[in-house]
C-alpha cells in the first residue's frame, strides 16, 4: 500500500508483462464527489417535463428539449455508433455537430447526428454500425 497524496493505492507487479500496475484501493470522499462523479454525464436537476423514447429497444427517459445525445448520455449509453474500419465504439465528443461521433439511426434514418436532433416522444433510436445504410437519389 502506498499513499499518493490523498489517495491510498496498491502497487502490483505483473512479471509476465514486466509491468507494474497501480490499483487505487480507496478514494477519499472528496475525490469521489468532485472528480469521479462530475466526470460522468449527469443531470443537475430532474426534468420539469419528461418524455420517453427508445434506444436499441430500451426505454429512455428524457427532458423536453433535450437533444437525443444529451438524453442518451444521461441514460448511460456508451456506444452510439461503431467505426466502419475497426468497429470501435464511439460516443459524442463535441456536442455541436462537428465530430460525427454521435451518429445514430432515428426512425429508420441512418447518419443522424444525435447532438443536433431534439428528442421527441416515441422516437425509435438505434446505434449505428459502420457507415449506416444510405439511400441514393
Ligand atoms: S457530438 Fe460531435 S457531431 Fe454530435
């Protein structure tokens, strides 16, 4: 056990990889609240008017006026799309329509930027694998 400032941690050596890992054994309450919980996407207040839509068949509670991305992040969704080449999971990065990491399928339409679409009751949202299906005109 070692103390790293206010954090208690254990140093574990892995001979097969000749690597040492630091395992945090205990975080002081002040860090649990300020660093860990604030790093996650959480609502500051309960919604005044709630709506519901589905994501991959699961019911999602949202506040009226939420973007689809904000509602899904608040719901704990970690995979909005997967990349076309490696299949790596992606979730929103910029929240302003620049990065395209939030693309989902909404009511059968692929390549929707979830950060730019306001959530509506009854929407059917699914994650998007790869480039998504596009209909050419
Ligand atoms: S989060 Fe970057 S485009 Fe939507």
